[in-house]
């Protein structure tokens, strides 16, 4: 059969994403910060838009039953030692050591010596300058050539906020058009600047610099630094063999490591504190026991108006066709934006009210009472598409008497029980956490033991799922927990 090219006409139906529809979707997905920035930009571009400042609406918009509270955030205690910190030592602020609490820098101050004082430099320079500026000022006081100054500037610029140099030396030397042999001596000089440990390329090197400065770097401590991966696994027997020391001496060495600063640059330019402003506010109704008002937060809902008088005056004065067309389009755009913002507000209020209504046992039981809920469950009740629900809750927060929580936190998968009921995944994680908290040094539950205990409560769950939930809670394995309890019991 021969193939022929023909011309035909086919009629199909499809959704056309107009510019207005795309803009409505973007407005719905925006957080309150992004929305305010967008409105400010539109007010500057559109002559018919005026933003209303300090609008206060104390009248409640909706009312629902009180059976919902925020999900209490699970405290993320990392008891897995030095897990995953070998190498580049990312995310050091969340790591913990040997069951003795978080690994912190103890706020050690990098105090300038008498030479700095004689130059009348600011003793608290770290709080008024960046880490890079502080290092450059110190380096400039030393003897150096122009080439060394250029290399130092490149190295210091590559040091991150934690004080680590994560750039490959070979690449850096290539960018400078020089050999690595000229870079390493300059790096060594930078590593001798304040704060001690800055310029290190790994956690082990950072600790090595600090121990060397304190004249505490012996062969046993060097061996311990080379085997931080074993320390993260609490494999003390292997560490004793590698370091050539006894158990008591090994504990002393670990305690000494805990007093070091794993992030020497963290005290310079601390990250700005992000303040979360809720989009929805839940208010108690004193006269109605068990009831709540659900309000839109007026501080996060921008209010704009269309200046119709200005439009009328312009229309009577303008004669140019292009100008009149611009006025018409601007006025149409302004009216559409006002309606789009109203629709966004109503959708957010409608969805958040339904979320609060469906989580009816959360108020009384906490995480254990969190009911399984999906986007589809909410979408069916409010007659909206699941994608609309997803965009609505994205980056939105609700304020409750117990604090501010993200709307997405209320959505959790369902886990069936043999009693015909369903539990949320968050509730099961909480049960696993509670079981582990009851452990003693003589009785540590393996994942298979936890499976049996949950099965006794009617919760059918696989061992690999228990392991996944345990790891999401940053809880180490049973073997590691047993070592932690043994060490804690020894120190007590």
C-alpha cells in the first residue's frame, strides 16, 4: 500500500491557557511575600491601581468546628553521631556526637591579640564585617608579594559561610594561571588566621588545625580524625584498635573533639532570621465552646482599588488612538487583577477551612490524632481540582493558638490497620518514636521488634517502612542506639 500525503480538517476540544488564566494560577501559587512584591510592581506600572495601606478587617469571615490544631513539629534530634559528616562536612549544625547533645561551636570568640589592639581595630570586628573582610584585613598586615595577595584574595573569596574552602585547588590554580605549588603555601598562611580552623577543606582538617594550634595533635588524635566515619557509627572497638588507646582514653579524646568548633566561620554574619507571617488566622469563639473563626490575615492580603475617576478624566482629554488603547487596556487589567485577588482570597479561605474541618481529632490528641488526608479528599469537598488545592496550600501558613504551621503539613498518607481503621503516616512515625523513647540500655528494639509491637496494636507495616520512618526522624539503628546508651551509662 502506497503512502500518500493528504490535507484534512479535524475538530478537537482543548484547554487554551490564556494569559489571564496563567496569571490567575500564578497568583494562587504565590506566597504572601511574593504576592506583595507582585502587587507593588503592578501598582507602579498601572496608573489606575492604588494600594490601600493598613486595612484592618476585624469581622470574622468563616466559622468552623474546633476539632483541629496544628501539628506539633517533631524535634529533630540527630543522635547518629558524626553520620554523613565525613568529606565536606555539609549541614554540620544538625549533627550530634556520642549521645551528648548537638555538636556546637560553644560560641568561642576569636579575640584579636595585642597587635590588633595596638592598631585600634574593632575588637568585635566579626559582627561588623564579613568573614572574608576579616580574613583579608589580617592577611594584609603580613608580609606578602603581589602574587601572594592575589592568590589569598581568590582563596578567601572561595571560603563559605561555615569557614570551609570547598573549591578544588587545581581548578583555582588554573583560574589564576599559576601552579598549585604556589597556592598551598598561601592556603597554609590563611589557615593560621583567626578564627582557628578557617580555610579547612574537610571537617577532619578543620579539627586538625584547631588541635595543632592547641598543641594537642598527637598520633592517637590524628588516627581518630582519619576515622571519623567509625565514630559516626559508634564503632568504638574498631577505633580503639586504630588509635591504639583504651576505652577510657578514647572517651576523653571524643570529649575533646566535642569542644572544638566544626563551623569556625558561623559566628560571622549570622543568617537572617526568617519571620513567617501566617496567611490564615484561627480565633477561638469564647461564647461558643468548641468553635473557631477562620480569618484571612489582613496583613498578608493586599488590598487594591481601581481609580475610576482618573479613568473618566483621561478618556475625555485624550485624542490619540494609541493613548486611548493604552488607557483601555490598563483599566481592564486593573479590574481583572482586583477580581483575581478576591477569588484567590476566597479560594484560600475555602480550602483552609476544609482542611481544619477534616482534621477533627488533631486538637485533642496531637500527632497521634492526625487523620489521613490527601489533596483529593479536600478537592472533592470544595469541588476544585487537586492541582488547585496543591497551589493553594503551597507556601501558605495558618496561625493557631499553639503556633504557626504550614497547611501542607496536614496532608499525610494513610496506613491501614487490621481493625478496619486508617492511621496517618505521621501518627505511625510518632508511635515509632514513642516506642524508642521507652528503651533502656538493656532493651533496645530492633526494627523487627518495632514491627511486632505495632502489629500488636493492629498496625500492619513492613520492616523496611519502619526503617524508612526511623531514618526520617533522624533516629540511628538499634546497634548505634545501644552503643549510645552504654556510653551514656558509663559517663553517668
